[in-house]
C-alpha cells in the first residue's frame, strides 16, 4: 500500500524535468543551420580557447574539500529529523542539537587552523 | 487496479530498468568516469525504490550519503589517479576472467537461493508514512540521544583523522621539497598570451 501523499508533485516535476533535455535537443536540432564550416568548431563568442586535454590529474588538495564535505553531509542526515520534528521537540532538544553541531564545529575549526580549507 | 497502483507499478518498472541498465553500464563501460557517474544513477534509482516502499527518510539519506558523499569521493579518487595510459593486455587474461566469472556466479547462486528460501513475512502494521521522519526525530532526542551525540564525536574523529592524514606535518627533508614542488605545480600548462586588440603590446 502506498501511503506517502504529496508525491504527485514530485512525479509531475520528474516528468517535466525529463522532457526538458529532450525538448531542448530536439528544438535546437530543428532550428540550427546544418552548414558546416571552420567557424562552427571554434569557441562560442568570448569563450576561452581550450588548452590541453580535459582529462587531467586533479591536485590532491581538492580531495580535502570532498572529505570535509562528506563529514558535513552526514551531519545533515542527522539534523534532518531534528528539523522536521522541531515543533514537537522542546528546548532541550534544541540545546542537544546545538551540542551536536558544536562538537563538529570543533573539527571545522581544527581543519581551518590547519589550513585544510585554503584554496591554493 | 486503480490509478495509484498503476503509477506505482510503472514507476517501479522504470526505476528497476534504470537501475539494472546503469549497473550493467558500471561494469561494462571502459571509461571509469562514466562508470562512476552511472553508479550515481544506480544510487538514485535505489532512492526512488525506497520512496515507493514508503521509506522517505531512507530515500533522503540515500541521496545525501550515497549520491552526495560516497559518489563524490569515488569521483574524486578517480580524477586524482586518472592518468591516461595504455594498458598492456595481461598474459593469460582469460584465466582471471574465468575465475571472476565463477566467483560472481557463485555469489549470484548463493544470493538467489537465499532470497528464494527466505520466508518473507509481510508486516500488517500500518506504515508510518509521512510521520516516519518525525518519529525518528523524536527517538533521536529521547532514548537514542547518546548514540546521536556519539555520532557527532565519530564524525569529528573522521574529520580530524582526514586532516591529519592528508596534511602530514612532518615530512623528511627530501620528501618535503618534492611535496612542495608537487603542490606548487599547476595541473595545466601556462597559456600563451594572444593579442586580441590593437592596444595589445605583449610579445
């Protein structure tokens, strides 16, 4: 039995969203000129000229941001039920959630002090 | 069969087809980055199936953790090591492929027999539905408060461990020099300056 209500809108959004790329590609295929020329392969308007391949090895530093993002992503999962049930929970739960966040802020401050967040 | 059931069955069919197609693509595609993105597709399809099973919190956690975090980590790991190189074909590669096939077929047979032989009891209790997230929240702040707070300590340990491991402070001298050079090197070539107007004086 399907009991979740309100997902009709999600379904509608999904249908519309799946139509958007199809319509965009079909419409541009219909409208665009089919002439071929050297101009066609150049960068559009004031775009940068691409240099080198797109498949480069990333700097290891970017992995740091991904790791920190993952930590706070998991934190979001824990805070999500708290946010939904906020009106049913009292002041005590608010303080407990603040403790939860404060413990993680310690880690954020540590990462910040260690320079893990510097984009260099 | 009314409209809601029909929509549900059609959604399940689409999601299952998406999941199977993406999973086969993960295995079969040569380009490992495509495989990683298709793995995200598998995770999203699983989240949709969780939604169909009335588990909206699990679906949200699936999208946040697996699509948002795990898949991002996998993509970063791939892009960190992704150097185009020509692989030499292994000698007697078919032995490895045969061994892999036997192991995979064995696991498939084992899981299939387990699924078939398990008596799946369907609970008759009413699903919590929309209220499930509220129920989870209430549990978090009453009888599961200690695990909830311990989870943040665990996350803190993971964060500090990641920082410590990724930014080692004590490197041997020769290694430190090399590390500095590596860190300073840009991953792309410096570009030449191209004159674009009549004021251009760069040679």
